[in-house]
C-alpha cells in the first residue's frame, strides 16, 4: 500500500486531536459513537471507509474498535446512511469505545479515513479491508486521540 497524503483530513467536534477521549465515548462510559467530519476528499473518490484502531492494545495486531465502509464521498459530517459496519476485534459489527486494560497506561486511538476509487464489497474486518483494498486507497488521513482506564 502506497502512502497517499494530500488534502484529506478527518476531525471531530467531540474529540480534539491528540487529546483525551471523553468517557461518554468509551466502552465503560456510554459507548457513544463520536461525530466525525471529513474534508479535502479527492475528486476520484467513490466512497470512504473509517477504521478506529488501538495499536497499543496488548494483542499481536492491536485492537480494532470500529470498521465502516460505504460512506458517501461528501465533505462535512459523516452520514451513516448507507454505511456498513464490519467486525471489530471482538467480532461484533458495531462501534466499541476505548477500554484499555486497567493499569496499562495511555493508549492511542487512530481514527483512519480512507478515500477509495471503488466500492467496498462485503462486511470486512480491518485486516480484510486493508488486504483487499490497499491498492484502491487514493488517500488516507487520521485523527489521533488518547484514553486510559
């Protein structure tokens, strides 16, 4: 997969970049899905995918908290209409908020947005998505935030 970085950007009115994620968005505090916004979408984009991943989780490949495909390539707030949620690392097709093990310190949570030149088919995990669609990623961007138990 080539590194593609230009104008694509992801942000959240709920989660400031490089700051602590609010408890209401954690698994222990309400599991509310944060609002996300995307700008700078490349012209050839057919759809967007978003992945929330914790590389600090004590597992070989970290822990994926959320996978969504089929997001409209429109700028601004992410619209859930038509989007599909793939399996997270717990095997559930849903958002699972941050929940690092007690005493494991601060974890970093990467909200990745991928602009794709094709439609993603199926209900894919993070690993399946990256393996099958790496060559279709036009551009990618991330929002990083933290959380600790």
